[in-house]
């Protein structure tokens, strides 16, 4: 049973996304995608969109945004897709360092040969 005054009621989540439940399979947002605001909030924006733009003044992951807003990740992704389509945020995956050190590659090769 929900406590009175809680904001995570299913009907509230439904209205936040205007009834949309997902973003499709081509969404650029996974849990570690870094989101950066490309503009400041403007008058008339949905309060969650404003909160996202304020949170993402510096690169912030999708999971961090969801936690700060206290929203499910699926709902956060829908809101982020709205902002991305409007050009208000950009998304990028964190860069992983390439393993190009020959010593590491040699150790991996030796380890595989020892199997």
C-alpha cells in the first residue's frame, strides 16, 4: 500500500510520459549513457524536464538521473528521449580505454595457451 503523498503512483508515471511506456529498441540510452544538457530550461517546460536539464549541466549517467528524480529508469528514458528529440540534451557512451599495450596482449596470449 502506498503512503499518502507519494509521487510514484502508477497514474502519475503514466501522465509524466503522456501514456508512453517505452522508447523502442533504438533508444540511445542505457544505464551508463552520459547525458549532457545542451540548453537551459525555458518557461513552460515539464518540471521533470527542467530537473533533468539542471542535473545534466555536467555529464550525468541515466541511472544517476533516475535516482535523483526518484523515477524508474524506463520513465527516465522516455523523458530523456523527449529532450534528445528537442535538441536539449546530447547522449554519449563513456569511452573505454583501448587495450593496446603489447605486454598485456602477450600475457593474455600466454594465458590462453596455458588453458
